[in-house]
C-alpha cells in the first residue's frame, strides 16, 4: 500500500474516488483500531497517508517534523514518509478551509467570526481565520461562549459550523438558527454529506453567501496529493475533480405541476446520465399497495402526503439518481428541504392548457389548475435551482434540463 486514509470509521469516505480523480487510482481506505495504530505507524508500510477522526492528534508523536501550520494548529491530517524513513506531518485541512471560504467570496479580514465547536476542525478554522486577519470566537457546549448565550454574538459577520451537527444520518439537525445573527454575510459548514445541510439551506433562504465542506475536502486532498507526488496538481484538474465528484453524488430532482411531463423527461434524463429514475408516486403506490386515486379516495389526501413525505425523506438522502416528484411534493417544508439537500432541483413548467389530468385526483379542470398553480408557484420557485419550459419537443426539453444541471453543479 502506497497511499491511503487512516481513521476509525471510513465507510462513507469520498477519498478513494477523489484521489483517483487527482491521479492516484490505488489510494485505499484503511480503518484502524486504536490498539493497532502504534504498530501500523511504527512499521511504516506506506509512502503517505491522510489522517481523519480520531487520530489527527495521536499521530503527532510519530512525526520527526511538523509544518508550521500543523504545529500551530496542533493537528495533523497528512503524513509523508521521507527518504530517510521519518514522518513529516502537515495540516492540509487549513488550505482546504481557506479555499472553501475564498470560493464562496467570504473574507475574514477585520470581521468577527463565530466558530461552532471546539474540536480539531475548530482549531483549523480558527487558525485560518486569524491568519486572514479575522477575529474567531469559539462557541462550545460549556464556558463563557456557549449555545445558551448566543445573543452576545448577534454582531457576528461570519459563522462557521465546525461540528458534525447536520451530518448524515442526522440530516434534520442544525446547530443554530441563523435568524439570531442579523449581520451575517457568510456561512461555512465543514459537513459535506449532505451537500447542503439544514444550516446551508437556511443561509440560502436568507440570501447569505455560503459553502459546504465538499470544496474543503477536494482542496485539502489536492494539497496532500502535491505532497505525496512532489509536484503541483494543475488547477484545472482540481476544479474538474470537484465538479465530477459533485455530479456523481448529486441527484437531479424534477418538480412541477401535475401533468407537466416530469416522469417522461426524468426517464430520458436518467438514461442520458446512466442513472436510476425514482418516481415518487410509483414508490407511494408500492408502499400503499393501491393506486394514487384509491389512496386519495379511501384514505384521504393527508394519508397520501404522509407517504409522500416518507418517500422523499428516504430518497432525498441518497445520491446519484433522478427523482421525479408529484405535483404537490413541495407543499410541505420538510419535503422542500429534503429534496434540496443532495440535489439540483429543476422546475418543469408547461402551459396550463397542455397539462394532462387523467388519473390525477386534484386536477379536474382548467380553473382548478389555475388556482393550484397560483398557490404552488411560490413554493416551486423557492425549491428550484432553475426552471425549464416544456412546451416544445421532449428532446429539446431534456437537453435544457441536462444543461441546467451541469451549469448548477459548476456554480
């Protein structure tokens, strides 16, 4: 084994795929128990390693030298075995965190920044913020600056989540309510699964520039790769790696009025992307054991909406699929959040007179459709990343959906 990642639990790591995109297809995951760490690091049957929780501090005593960044942070996430067999430790998370802020247009200079959490990632964030001329304030569960007294910091300009709150599988959690901080001009979340945590989704809804941890992950890996290989990684390769990884883990979700062509377009998009299509109405029928009109007729709309929410919650947390939703999927806020967290969302629009109504319990006439669209249009706009008009050939509509998907991934 030449290069890889060591840690305790590595089941959901993107690192092997990411390093393959950066030029190393043999990079491997190496989960190591605490009691086996000493023997592994002493034997040194590797050329270079990335280090994750819980060993970022434990590896320091094995290093003959540390970078200034690693020394000041007190945490190592990259090890390189030098020609004489000794280990050199660095912290490339700091570089990744700085790049995440830079790409989001967030400048720390002269600004008060709340850093949620007091662990190793918090130390990294505070180091970068200080180096960039900012004023980090650590918020933790105890001490003077705790979560109970957040009103002391309503003047904060930037907020950083350096905790695992909101990370898979606890997707509904958010560390704070951003409405407590009316002067915020930037939000960063180190979590990268899901792509958009509840914290980031709230920042987007409030119009606050924000970024998630996938960018940090990519750039720290690129810096580690440079240390492993002894040569720079071209900028275009790093950018391409991020776009590719983001594309692979992002769903394409299609929302819109009943009969607007979501399933037809979704089927063709899934084929073009070589992905599975999930039609939420089909999944609801499977779970209920009866057709949609029968669910409405026998159990009522509330029962249908409950099943719909369950299906969206289940599939929203998954990755790399195309999801076609029912027309009313956006009525519940929880659905809108779950549809957006790992997805690019496109709104499919069609002239009302062209909407198909057969087999649709709530679509019984043009006047009713007008009322429905008026009620739902603001929610469609809130949920969607972009809109495509489906009033021409299906092939043209599919092309526009796929072009918008790619453009959204690059933003």
